[in-house]
């Protein structure tokens, strides 16, 4: 496999971490670092489009890996979960530590933030104790320079005894140098001389004794000093990992690999574990007692990091506080945080609604003009009428409606939303909402997973993996659907625009439309909090966990790259998904609308059955039928509804909001109908993709069913209350 410094047995271990293993001749590089150091930016810059995302085997934590080529060598790089330490037992930290221990990467890049080096060095020293094959990537040096901070790279390299590279990953600066050093390290052209942390005499003496005991224990490529340190620390999880992973060596040996690392040879390790317990004076009960060795170990690491930082970091005389801190005083304050959040989101929606109307009308005219050409061509070719109906009046018109209505607002909304992400504003939203989620009995990280739901609820459900507590993770999964996703935003924006345009007796323009959508989002957040509280007090009781949320610095977005990435990753991806679902759904809906049983079309028959509950909810049978048939994707609900409204079973040629409003008014829509459809669109069962994702994440039909039943019951109840109240007050 092109590896010379590890035994062949390591391939079996690597295969347990990387499904499919490595390609022939590939070297393996691990990418580690604290959160908010730009680690993922380094990963993206190195690998480009050569990436694959999946799960760590047996875990619900996402694994990102990719490849790049340099100097005729292919490098496989794995982006480890962002961690502050390798000493705790969170899923992310266990994954990072086990990968470094047992997958034996040929090199490990530890990404650190140049502006807060001291804190980041804690992880650097912990990684160096596991493997000497380390390269320190000092990232974000441009931000550090703006703050008057400079790092003596040569001095840092001397103090650590490993190569150090400065980078600005967002612009690509320093990445070629990083590739060169990695190639030199993997090829053995760099002499390694890491300078480890030296602990107090008492700990060092005890380590020496434990290392002597480990002399005959077959630890393979594991550093005996580090194993002894973990034994002294009382790290039970690591010892379990060693026993489990060494079993893989046994399997490799049975297939002819050169090793004597059999599980039967672990007696020496067991004896050393018992001695470590005796040394700690705790009768082998790990992690208990006062004045623990871990405290002294951690203290020594921090002292060493502080000492090095004083030597290599120079801070200029910055006058006053930086602009980011001053902005945070407003955006995260108790008084202005929420109003600023609503105002910013409202402005984003106002720009979207105002800017999307004209392009949407033009796109609709072009697409429906093309539909006329297709019909003429089909007639000349004497294509059967039923096939014309399915292919053009059903499939094509459904796709044309989805594209003309969804593409313009998405092309505006998603780039703006992505710019806010790149700027660093979304963590401020999570910070503002953290206290509310904790009061609701949920985890503060649910604010982050909820924010992911604005893009896609399925992605929001997957993002719930960052919540360590299974109980709180389940609460976040069950309530993620209450925030509108890509598929529902176009419906909400369209109906809000109709309400604000005067179609249903309201006429206040795009300001009102954006205000209505903001109100829907606020309602979704409120229902999320209320439902989380109810779940935490009933079927998912427990004590809420606490976590530290680090606010990353504001970063100037790369506007062109952000827009291109947003258009490719979000706008076109969502549009393609919508079209993929809308095309067959349009064909099926046309068939249902044009196939009669007893003189009544199947679609009208279904709508008739649903008309009574629909009217009670302030809707009608066609709307409920559209929600049922639109289960595969929320994007196709309105196209299906419009097909049902037309007696011919085909969609009208939409020239803009006026023509859409006209057909809705013709079918007895009022402002109450539009409002209730927005409410039910916000509060109903997740789409098919999200439901499948929930089942995959929970492995439970029960929780998947509840994830659909809870929002649907809330949506039906709210529509009934709103409709009953409006009728009682004589408003309709």
C-alpha cells in the first residue's frame, strides 16, 4: 500500500475506519483541530470536489474524506471531528482519538488558529503523544495580522519539534507548502524530533514503571509512553479499545500476516492495568478520587502551551476592542439580539420577494410558451392524446410551474443565507436561542440543528448527531420539521405575496409579505420550543445538558465563491430534487385527474372524501389531497393542488401572481384559506426524504411515526382553532 513505517497489519485496522479501505499506493493523512479553526476549509481546499461523506462505522457522526494528488502521490485525507481535547469521552473525541491510535495515519495535520494559539496547542500536544508524525497548520494568519498578532513559525517549530506551516485556507495561501511538507514527511525526508510535555517528577517516575511493565505487551505502533499515561489517567475507554482493536491484529495473523498480536497475549496489559490502579491508590476504580492524575496531566499541558505562546506570539498594541466584539454587543444582547435577528431575516425575505416577482413571471412565460410549441409538435406527429396529456399537460407543466415559481426566489434566498453563514452570523442565532432551548428542557445545540433545518429538514435531522445525549437528540429530531425548509419556503413566499398583493383584500406590498413569512418562521420556532418542553416533561423526561458554544470571529465572505457554491450546492440541488419528484408526480396527478370512475375523476373523488375535514380546517378537499399526494416532496404540493382545481386536469399557464390569484379566487379562496394553507404547510408531517432519514437515525418505526403524527396533529388543531375563531368573529 505504499507504507513503509507501519506493519502490514495496519491495513486491517484502517479498513475498520474507512469503508472500502484505501486505494492502491495511497497514503493516509488525518486532519485534526479545534472547532472554528478553519479545519474544514483546509479540507475543502485540499480535496476540492474529490470528497465523500458518510458515517463513521457504527457511529452517527459524519465522516468526511477525500483525496488529492501531489508529486505523483495520491493522498487520502480524513477530516476528523472538531475537538478541543482527546481526553474526554464524547463521540467526536473518541472517534478522533481511536482513528489516530489505530488507523495509524502516515501524517496528521493539526489545524490551529493563529489568533488563539495557546488554547489550540492543548490538542497539538495530545496528538503528538499519540503519533510523532505531526504537521502543525497555523491557519487564519490574515485575521491574526488584522488583530496585531504574529506567530514566530520557526520558533514554534523548534519548541514543538515538528514542521509548522502558515496558511490562509480561504484564499489557498500556504497550501502548496503544506502539501510539500506532507509529502516530505510521508517519504521520510523529514527527521522527526517531537518535544513532548514533561510532567512532574512523581508522574514521570510512575510512567517509567508502567512503561517497563508494557515492554513485553504487543502494542504494535502504539506509543508505550502514551498508553502508560492513559493507564495512569484511568482511561477505561481506551483500554477497551486496545483490547477490541488488537483482536483485529489477531484476525490478520490468522490470514498469514506477520504479527504475534493475539488477544491471548494481553495478560501483560491486564497486569499493567491492575498496577496502574494500585499506583493511583484507588484499588483500580478509574477516574475517581481527589487530586486526580488527569488534573495534573492537563495542568502540565496547559502550562507548556502557555510557556510556548509567550515565546512565539507577538501581540501588537491594538487600540480598544475590535469591530466584531462591538457588533456582538448588539447582535447577542438580551435587548437587541432578538429584534436584530428578526429584522435581518425580514430584510433577507423582503429582498427575496421583491426580487423574485419579475424573473418568475418572465420564466413562466418562456416555459409555458415552450409548452405550446410542444403541443403543436405532438399534434403534427400524431401522438395519442393520452400520451400528450401525461407527457406535456401533466409532466412538463408540473416541472414548468416548479421551475418558474421556485428558481427565482431560491436563486436569491440561498446565496444571501449562505453569505450569512460564511459571515459567522448563524452561531449568533444559536447563542441567542440557547437559553430558550435550555428552559424548554432541550439541548442548546438544538438551536444549531434547527438552523440547519431551514436549508433541508433531512439535513437538520442528520445534524442532530452533534447532540451527545440520546434523549435530547431525539427531542431535536422530533421537532426539526417545525422550521420551514427549501421545499416549503417557495409556498410560504408565494402565498404571502398573494396576501400582500391585494388578491384576498389585503394590499400592503412586499413589506407585508416578508413580515408574514417572518411571522411563520417565528411561529415555527415557538412551536419547536413548546413541543420540546412537552416532550421533555412527558415521554422524554430528563435533565438538560450544558455545553460551551464558541462564537467564531466574523469573517469576510468570499462573495463570488459563496454565490457559486450556493447556486451549485443548494439552488440547483434543490431544484433538481424538486423536478425529479415533480415530473412523475405531475404525470400521476394528470392520470388521476383524467381517469373517471362513475363519471367522476379519481382526483375529484379523493377531494370529495376530504372536503368535509378540509372545510373544517379552512381549506378544502383538493388542498388536503395535494398534501397527501405531495408526501415525496413539499415542492409539489401547490402544482398538484392547481391540477386538481382545473376541470381538465391540467395546469393553467401561469403568467405571474395575478393569474395564480385568479384561479385560487375562482375556487373560493379567501385570506383565511391562504393563511391556513401556510399554517398547515408549516405544521404537517415531514416529506418522504426526511421521514426516511428519521427512521435511519432512530432505527425505530415508533419515533418515525411520532415525528409525522406530532406536527400533523398540531397543524390540524391550529387550523381548526383559527378557522373556528375567524368564523365566530364574522371575519369571513
